[in-house]
């Protein structure tokens, strides 16, 4: 088992036992570990998805504690990174494609979160715009 997998597993066990600060520590360490590994291999989808998942775990952790603003922050960080990667001309077409696929993974929890915790109209419009862009980028199969 990879170190980041052990950290996530320990974080999940701590979360299940409602040991919030321990879970947070494990999830934060997992984020750091995964970010280092992923930055060395940007097209590694497994590392990317695990990195996103670590942020989402932190979001859920804060949400159950009633800290919705911090929870939203942890949903937005990976989403904003995927938006950036999908649009930056410096990166390869393969990475752009990976980032576009990852946007679907990051957008859905934000949309669900925004239904539970109202966000401003501009934020809602931005989310809807990204959702439409993702729908349009899907190939149509007849």
C-alpha cells in the first residue's frame, strides 16, 4: 500500500470514529504527499483522482462539523486547479483532456453543496456556465 493510501485509510478510520483533528491531519498529509507525486507525473489519473478525493474528504470533514465555508474552500481548490489546467496553453492536449474529465468530478460536489448552502447569484451562474461547457464537450453518440 502506498503511503498516501495509508494516510487516507487512517483518515477515514479517524473520521468514522469522529476524531476530527486526527482525520484532518491524515487528510492534510495525504494531500501534501499526493500533490508532490502528482506534480512529478501530471498525467497520472490515479494520483490526480486521489488528490481530488483527499480535498473532498477534507470538505466533508468540515461540513459535518458545521464549518460550511471551509468545506466549500476544499471543494473549490481542486476544481479551480482543473479549470486552470484545462485552459492553460502550456500543457499538453492529453493533460487538457484529463483536466476536463476531472472537472466533472470536481463540479458535481460543488453543485450539490450549493443546493444545501445557498451561494451568490454570480457563483451560481459561473457553476452553470462550467456545467454547460462540460456538457457541450461530451461527444454525441448516435
